[in-house]
């Protein structure tokens, strides 16, 4: 079995090159070919010695994920469904804005945390993605978009680990993937522009602060333990006080001087004025000095199994006002790509209902290929 070079950060690739009797700078050259130029064919890596190219041809490969479908929203958001084998599929979403291009990346097929308001959480957990499968989403999207948008320079400026899965429950694959994103010989993204979103896996938040401190978003969604136990079951293991203590510790290492708290607005569940006031008290008083934070209010994207509904606009505005009046920087997330089910919490991938997954993937593939033959064909080619 050959090694998939998308599985390696630069250190890992240097170690692999050593096993081939090659010097470290060869790994850097190879890494740049793969990540900066999107190359997968060793034959085209013209500044590598022919002998190395020959060794690589028999020991290594650069293997991305097969694209099952690509959907483009009227607002420019693009969602890809990637096949990760055994009937599982994961999604990545590109969100273009005037001053940035953000890719939302998945870390697991399904998710074991089971948040009540999350479509992924309702599917159950299938498996962790490998480093290569996480990196492949960025590798594919960046180089596809350069072609698609006819751009020579970088298109993706920000990565958010907010797709399917709880990234900190796949820590050993996540950290090398983050290093590839941050590496100047890879994607060269700043630590402030790479965000890991967690539902609050406390021990791994501490480790991330030590190993690879990037921007952190915490899925809070409730201002007290009783409610959070119900919405984010992981809260029973790591309750709010412990979570906020960990956020304060993380800030000692974080590239930004605040934590982003995500708060999904659920009608009549967590969106009342008293919830807003409890939230103010929690984040301004915890530990005596509070937690330096921004709060991002997210309109809920309803799906039938949740039994939950989106808070009315008026309620969201009133909630935001209580937070802002208390001096907390508060934003209301614009929903993007909801016409293609690419908005937050809508990423369903394809790990649910495993008995029919093959059938559904085949149907999606047919529909997409019929709808957008040119783009889908390009996507398939680029993914190879
Ligand atoms: S919100 Fe995140 S952690 Fe919770 S179930 Fe969904 S993917 Fe998992």
C-alpha cells in the first residue's frame, strides 16, 4: 500500500522522505507542489530529481476525495458532498465574501455528541476522518476554485472546522491537518483565520492551546447547565463552569484575545430575555472577571426530526440588544447557502439511515450531473 501524502504535515513528510533516503528540503519542495500548486502527479514536479520522482511513483500517492455532488447557491456559496467510503459522505462549504473566502470543513462522518438542534448530530457517528481526508477538502476546494474563478492567487483565506463532526474528538488527525493549513509552505493561513469549533471537549481544548493554538469557537447555546444538558449532551460531562474556566486558560495561548461563543436561537427554548440576562451574567462574571468573548447568534435552520423552530426575528433582535447593552460584542449570523442546505447545522452529509445511503448517493449524483454537467465534470476531474 502506498502512502497518501495528504496525510502528512511537513514534519511527517520530512520523516517519510527520510525513509526514502532523501533530505528534508526535498520534503519542502514536494509539500509546496502538492498544496500550493495542487499537483498530484509526481511526473509534473519538475524540480524534483528524477530518481526521487521514480521512488515516489512506487511508494506514494496524492489521493483526494471523490466528489459526489456540487451545489452552488444563488449567493455564491458552494457545497460539496465527498465520498469517504463505505456509504459515508461528508460535506464542505465555501462561503465567499467581499474581503475573504471561508471554507467550512468536516472532521468526522457523523458526530457522537448529538446536539438536539444539529442535523449532523441526529445521524449518529460513523467514523473519524483521517488527516488526509480533512486536508483533502481544502486541497480540492482551493484548487478547484482557482480554476473555477480563474484566479492564480489564493482563494480560501479562512478555514472554520465547523462542518460535520466534533473536531476535538478527532484530535490526532485534526492537529496535523491544522499544521498543513498554517504552514507557509502549505496554505499559509494565519492562526487567527483558522477556527476550531467545539461543543466543549475540555481536556482537548487545553491540549489544543498547547499544541496548535488557533482561533476557538465554543458552541454554547444555553446560559445554564440544566438547559445546556438538554441541548448539548456533552455538558453533562463538562459543565459550564469547567468549560468557561478552560476558555479562560485557552485565551493565554489564543491568537485572538476573545473566544467566540456560538448560540443557536431556538424559539421559546433558549431565546427569552431571562436567558439573555443569564448569558450576560455567565460571561461577564465567571471566575470574577468573566471571559473575553464575542457572541454569535445563529438563526436555527429547522429540520423535521428536531422538533424545534427558529426564533422569530423580533426575539433575536431583543436578545442581541440585551447582550450589546451589557457591552458584549454580539453578531447575528447571516444565513448563507440555505437554498442548498449549506447553512449552519444543515450539513447532513450521508451517514444517516445507512441502509439507503448508496441509493441516495446514486440519486444525488444523477440529479447533480443532470443539473450542472460542466461544473460537476470539472469537479470530478479535479478530485482525481
Ligand atoms: S453541533 Fe457539532 S458537536 Fe453538536 S452534534 Fe452537531 S456536529 Fe456534533
